[in-house]
C-alpha cells in the first residue's frame, strides 16, 4: 500500500481570508483524528486507534493535501461520498463570529488519514487549493 495521507477540502466560494482558511483546515484535520477517540471521564480523552493507515500516518510525515470546491453542495457531496465509502471524515461548520455575518457556515472537511487507494476515488477530481 501507498503512504497514508489526509485530504482537506476547502470551499473557495466563501472567499475566506488566508488565516481563516488555515484555522478551518486545522479544525478539520484535528477533528478527523479526534474521531478515533472518546472521553473516558470528564477530563480524559483517549485515542483508540486500531487502524493501520492512521497509525502509520501518525508515526510518519502527516502528509496533507489541500484541495478546493466551489460550493456548499460540492462540499456535502464529498462528505457524503466519504461517509458512503466508510472513510473517516470530519465536516467543519464555522460559528460565523468573525466572518459570514454571524451565520453558521460549512467551510471545509478533512478526509482520512487513509491510504490513497481509499481517498483518491473521492477527491482525485478536485483542484489543489
């Protein structure tokens, strides 16, 4: 198998500032990893990783590829495709406090980490950010 990676998909139609894009992409990347854990008590969060791709990614180079879509619907289509194919995905909704006029807005998502053979069929058609 190839080296695992994570793909971050960002909405270009929102015209987010660069800092906002970085923050939203960071939320998505970390959120995708946190999908593998749970709280064991009020103060303790434990990652329970029994996934070779995730383990390899965490021990390796943390490869991330940032791509873009042009609409909320495209973002949701990618999200639904990942869910349908049982690929880890985290969809991010910004609260709208600093941009988007106070309206909660879907901004990006992260897929993986997983092997390219599982992620590429979902994201290979997207352009680099």
